[in-house]
């Protein structure tokens, strides 16, 4: 499987994961490690963070999709990730609509604009 | 000479800023589309759950073997950016055999009651079957292996709304690759922008005191640094 592309990983609530898995992104590899994490009410932040870091460390993952409310829980880990591969995409969730002001990428972009710079 | 340097730097800065703004606008547009598609997908899943039962369409029903049906290819562009594009390796096959074949895979009539006395015929049929097997095997493999459609995890006769959910999430996946490309382009433009901003500042400093304007720029710059001490390290880190 050398020539195949990279995978899309998902960290999200049940419906988000189900939807993306229906779309065909899911994989269980030889070690039975999935490329998705269904976050339930009792999933701990440590578990989420560890999974996120393990996805970052895997070299067969190209994009990580994560619900924004989960991204908020591990914001420091997301902010620390600066590489372009894997790309981290924050997506809305059922209970929490997407808020651009929380998005790491847009916050970085916004951070560089101060009125004095462009006089 | 010095002034033209500053002008040049300003022009390139303007150009980059405009490009950056265009990219942000495009990102916002795509984000809005992505959000509405995801919403549509959830709505369809909920509708499917409503018609199938409360406990249906849940994480418990995922298959024990899951094979990916979609991949992303990343490609480095000349300007150091990365482009992501999705790929569905067996989409063609799926579309060509969209009508499911139910029943025996072998074509023709099968002889179940073979006459025992006809040894020669038996031999011939053996030969034929041994010849046939290598032909049949790949077909069978391609039919069994085709990473099962995830729709089947939730039942054989799934409601139309679940199929709609699948199609909207497929679109979301494609769109998310585009957004990932755009996000990368935006962070690159941001770096370029901060670099040219620095260039402009050094050019302005070089022009220095002979120009009144330069003086003003320098002076205001210093006071700015004092005022917003916290701002500088952030920019550095960018």
C-alpha cells in the first residue's frame, strides 16, 4: 500500500464520526487502531489529547477533522501544531455552531493585524 | 533611492495583503458551505434514526473491519504551500456496478446431477473448471473485498435519508480538503506578509532621518513598541 494517499482522521461526537465514516474515511489498521475517536460525555480530556497527538505522530494521516468544542478542550495542543501536514480543521458540532473567532488558524491571522502596522 | 525602496516594499505589501484578504474571503465562503453541508448531513442522520429507531445509526454498529474508501493526496507547490486533494480509488468500479448482482456469480447453467459413467466428460469438466478458477477468483475477490459500503453497517434496506447523509458527508470530505489547502495558503501568506512588513520597516529605517516622514515613522514605531510590548513577541513567533 505504498502508493496510496493519506487518511482523514476524525475526532468528534457520535454523529459527526458516523457521518464521516459513512463518507468512507474510516480505517482500522493492522494493530486495530482506528483513525477516529468518538467523544462521549465520559471521554476524558487526556484521552482526547493523547489521541490527537497520536494522530499527529502518524505519518499516514493528512487531515485531522475535529469538532470545535473538542478543539477548545485541547486548544494548547492545537496551537502548538505548526506543520502543514497533517492539516487540522475545526468543524462545527450539533450543539455548538462554528465560531471563526475560536479557530486557531484565523486567530493567528487576526493576531498579526494591529492598526499601527499599516499606517 | 531609499524612498523608492520603501515604495516598492509598500507596493508588494499591499499586493500581499490584498491576496491575503481574498484568501480569507474565500475561506469564509467555503466554511459557510461546509457548515451547511454538515448540518444537512446531521439532519439526514437524525431523520434516518427517526425512521429506523432510536438506538439505530450509532457507533455500536460500526463494522469490525473498516477500510478507508477515500484518501487525500498532498502535493507541495512551488511557493512552499501544500495542496490536498481527495481521491476515491474504487469509485469507478462502484459506479459501473451500481446495480447489485444477486444470485450465482457463474454464468450459464450449472449441472448438479452429473452422470457418473461419463468419465471423459468428467475429465473435461475438471479441466474446464481448473481453467476457469483463475479467471473467476479475481472477480470474486473484487466483489467480496470491495470495502463494504458503510451504509450496509446500518442495515440492508436503509432509508433514503441515510443515503442522503452519506452523499452530503462525501461532499463535506471533498470540501474539507479544499479548506485544508486554503488554510495552508493563508498561513503562508501570513508569513510572507510579516516578512515584507519587516522589509518595509528596515527600508524605512534606512531612509532614516533625512526624511521627515521617515523620522515620524521611526518615532512612532518606537513608541508603539513601548506601548504594546506584548505585541512584539507574538509577531516574532509568527
